[in-house]
C-alpha cells in the first residue's frame, strides 16, 4: 500500500501541466488548492494541504501533517518531513532548505515587507521532549524578518525573530535545548546578528541590537539600542544605533526610521 502511494505521488508530480497536477492532488488527496502553482516533480504527501495564491518550486519532497501557504513562495529542492504544521503568509522560502521532525513554522508579513528565509538553512528538532502534554517549538518570523543562508535552528522550543531583524552572514546556530535544558530564544526587532553567532537555550536580546561576529549569547540580555559581542557576549556599546553608528539621545527607535 505504501509503495503504491509513493508511485501514485510520483505519477501526479510529473503530470505535464500545473492544472493537471492541481486537479489530481485535489481529486485524489482532497487538498485545498486555489490560484496556485506547483512545480514539476513536487510531491505533496500531507494529511492536510491548503494553498492559496501560492507558488511551490519543483523537485520538493514535502511530508507533513499540515501545510498552509497563503500568497507565499517556496523555492526549489526543499524537503519537509514529519512536520506538525507549516504556515506561510505572504512569505518566501528560497532554495535548498531542509525541515525535519515535528515542529511548527510560522512566517508573517505583508507583501511590501515579507519575511524571508534564504538558502541552505536547516531547521530541526534535535531531541524530543518526553513530557506529558509537551509541544514542539515553532520558529516565528515577524514582518520583514530575514534569514540569510546556511544557518542552523534547533527548534525544540520557540525561536522568535522580531520585525525587520536580520540573521546575517553564515553559520550561526540557535539552540533551544541541551543537557536537560529546554528554553526558547527571543531576538528583538530591528536587530542584526553577525556571522557565526551562537545562541544558547534561553538567550534573549532586545531591539536595535547588533551582535558581533562569532559572539556567544548565553543568557537574557535586557538591552535595547546596543552592540554586544564576545564569548560570552556582553554589552560593548550602550545607547547606540548600529545603523547610523551614532550614540542616541533618545533610547526609543522611531518606527518611521526602521
């Protein structure tokens, strides 16, 4: 039975026209698809699929309990396996991402400032929380938040990335569990995370914060408008706007400037 399903999924994925692929997915699997494009070779093997005005690139293999894409784009060569829920709203995922194990992915934003995930990122649950009523974490990108290429996210607990924050460069790591510790990570709005940064379980930074190259954030740092760096990370400059490289008279960052 499983082998037959795999053969059928493959057959649907290589139908020559987008309209035929959508018709087959709706007819055979009961997926809800409207005004969407599904690339040649894409296999959707999900309990529930809702696509509205969405575009999914070719050669994806998606296996999850629920997939919802609204006004979204998923690039080529992605793999989704065993996810609890994927929800994209006016969002974009580029090429060669890998998502595995039960988790929830939520991306928010308007078309003028949508959240974005770049190439070669990995989002995974490194360990299962064996506690009654335990839930798996979610990675939450707020409006205009961006993740560039080749980063790693351990989504046992929630990872929240604030509005217009950039996970920049390459090879940063975000760990929400380890040695019996299970704590979420929170990154405030309009911040910038430099290459090869490390965030430990429970790490937290405020808004308008720049994290220097190779820093290790090990705890909650209740600071706004600051530069932090080092191993472990500490505040290098306070009352500082990293975008203008000037010190601030007013600690608040006006919304019109971000």
